[in-house]
C-alpha cells in the first residue's frame, strides 16, 4: 500500500534559518484495478492496492443487483508481477493493471460499463447515466433501534487510531462499520474515499453482514450524495463523518431514514438527519 520516493524537505522556524534536505518519504500507492465481468471490462478503478476483492464486491453491491456472496461466481484476482518501484521508473504507463475477474449469478442485474477510468476521487465519475435514487433494498434499522450521542462522537477517533497506513503517509481515507455500542467491525483504507466505503461494504458482503442494518458507516471525509447512495445500498442505519455533508446528501439521508452526523469531534457534532434516533443529546458535549 506504500512506496518510497526521494523528496526535498524544507523546515523553517521563526528564529532560525531552517534547513533543506533530501530524504526518503513513504507515499500511498495509487494504481488501476480493472473489473472484468463475464469477460467484459466494466470499469477501471484508481485505488490503493489491498482488499481488491472486497472493493470489487462492494462496488458491484451499489452498481448492480449483487446482494450476497453467492451472486458472485468465479471470483479471482490477477496481479501484475512487476515490482512497483521498478515500474515507477517508466512512469504511470509502466505500472500494469491488476484485474478482478468474475461472473454474476443468473438473474443478477449487471452494472452499466463505465465509459473511462474512474479516478480515486470519483464516485459517479464516468457514468453515462446518473440515477439520484439509491438502491433501496432493505430497511436501515430494526424497530426501536437508537444510537447514543456519545458513541457517534467517539467513532471517528477510534477509526483514526486504526488508520495505520494513514499514520505513515498522511494521504489515505478510511471507512468503517461499527455497532451502535461503538464496536468497530472493520476498518478499510484507500486513496479514494468511495473506494474505502466499497471495501467496507465488500467485507460485509463476504462476512454475511448484508444488509448492514443497525450498523453505522464511519467515513473520514466529506459526505456527498454518492456516499449516502452506498450507505443505502448496504442497508446501514447511519453515516458518521469528520466533515460536513452536501445538501443532497442530507436530503437523501432524510428520505431514507438514516442518521447523518457530520463535523464530528470529541465534544461536538452536527446532526443533519435522524436526530430522533440519537439518544442522550441533552447530555452530549
């Protein structure tokens, strides 16, 4: 997930001349992953290598009719054998493309092919048709489900402590699934925040945890409508984020009865949707 490059580090201080030095630095790897469904290239995703099978499964959970691991047939991964450091000398074109191959079970809706490479910052980039209605398949939570405000406030920090690669590179997003009691079930990192969510969803699919009812999706970045789409497709009860959501994300969360907490810090947060499902708000802070 990381590679080293020589960089120039500039250090300065108010009372000194500072320093300039050439040092080795650890960087997040970004590389293409080609998703092949029944022999057809469906999409090329720019991602951080690791948990690629989960990424493919999670992506298909949102983009197609995949609901369980049994919907994915002949799942296998093909990696390029060249060393990343050697390939980097030839530029991006020399990196090669890893692939995930699979077929869909009979009756499973196939995804629409993406027209070009989906970048690490993209959710719906390269899609030729845009549907603002999430794939609602399951109820977001069981009857009577609630989550304590103090749990919401503590989840981002718990996830940050599990972001091992981010601590080394400073350039990765994270997504996690957690219970209403604050237990983290899985944490996944990727250079793309949408990819991180797909990896967490893929984990849930293979762990037979879809629908992810009564679970919370925790994300390290902002909440766009694509993140809410993915949350609804996975069947989670709410989304917790360190940044703010967009207006469309708020509207979708409200339409689908999700908790949406943003700008979450120890001792503060904004509840944009699902406030009636959050307990202890009068004691929070």
